[in-house]
């Protein structure tokens, strides 16, 4: 595993964007696995800046997102579909038909998850998967005690995740209780993983994920077994790492 320490969120975002840019330049028709949350916003802003300068071309890039709330439609401003269009897709020359997010409006979980998993396979897999880290160690929406083998599936969100994500909704009651997410098995098949972590509030869970035992209680700990992981974190997030 390679670890890059950034001094702050902005430097973390720039470094992560550098890594994604390198992927796009080396393989213009690559498959990017993308994430939502506050962690990747700066990374997307940086990519847009380089696109505006003419340094990046998304015309052949394909993307698959990690997850989506079940029950939210595309127009809902809390859906991850909406988030991705707002922060990245509508700001660069990516072809909308080449961007994929699980369909939160499909009520049949088995059908949607099987469709999404097959879609990723048909694209030849993910070249680089961008990940944030949940406060309880989740990646995507794979909550603690998720099986490491699972592919895309429907999850019941934990109270701590609902609590953490309620800041984006009018109230905790408005946070959907379920989501579709790539499973750990799906994530682990990505050829490369790029994990970005920022802030002191994530320091302890980050240390547990990378220096603690590999356990389903800390879903991100499985990344210790991936052969090509890059962690880009700011100093605050790395403050509990033993060197
Ligand atoms: C959500 C997303 C995750 C994300 C996590 C952390 O639950 N499903 O993919 O990594 O939040 O979010 P943040 O970056 O805002 O801390």
C-alpha cells in the first residue's frame, strides 16, 4: 500500500485528482469507480479545473458509482445521481450515457443489484475505484459486519450512518433507511483503489482500518488485502497512525 500524506483537505484533493488524471491520460476509455460524500468534492472540483484548462478529456471515460439511496429518484437533490451531476458530470465533457449510478427507484432489490453487478462486469471491471471512509469504517454503504464476499446488494443503513448523513437532509427522519451498494467483493475486484480520508474525526477509524486486524467489524480493513491501494489522507486523519 502506498500512503501519501497531505497537509490539508485541499492538498489531499489535488493529489487524488492527480492520480485520477493519470489514469484518464493513460487510458482515455477507462472505467472510474466513483464515490460521493464530502470527501471527494474537492477532488472533483480539481478535475473540473484541469478540464477547464484543457488538460483533461472525459469524452471516452466511463464511470460507475458505488452506491445510491433506495427510494430516491434522480431529481431528488439528496440522491447520489444528483450529487454526481452537480459536482462532476455536468461540468465536464463526459457522455451522460457513459455514467452509471444504481437506480434507487427500482423497488426490486434483487433485480437492480444483479443488473448493476452485470453492468460492471460487462464494462470489463473498474480500473480505479475512488473511496471515502465512513465514521464506522464503512466503504460504499458496506456497514460493519458486512460479508467480505458480497457483490452489489441492498443494505439497511445503521443508525450511526443515518446520524452522520442527516446533515444533508431536513431531518434524520428524511434519510432513507436502505441503499444499494457495490459489495466488498465488487470493490475488491477493482484493479486499483484510491482511498481519500480527511480530518481528525476519521483518524481513529483510519488507524483501525489499516493497522488493526482485518475484520468485518471495520469493513475498510479488507483493503489491507488488496494488492494495489493508494491512501491519500491529510495530516489530521493520519494523526493516529503509528509510524
Ligand atoms: C456515505 C457514502 C460513502 C462515503 C461516506 C463518508 O455514507 N455512502 O461512500 O464514503 O458517506 O462520507 P464523507 O466523505 O462525507 O465523510
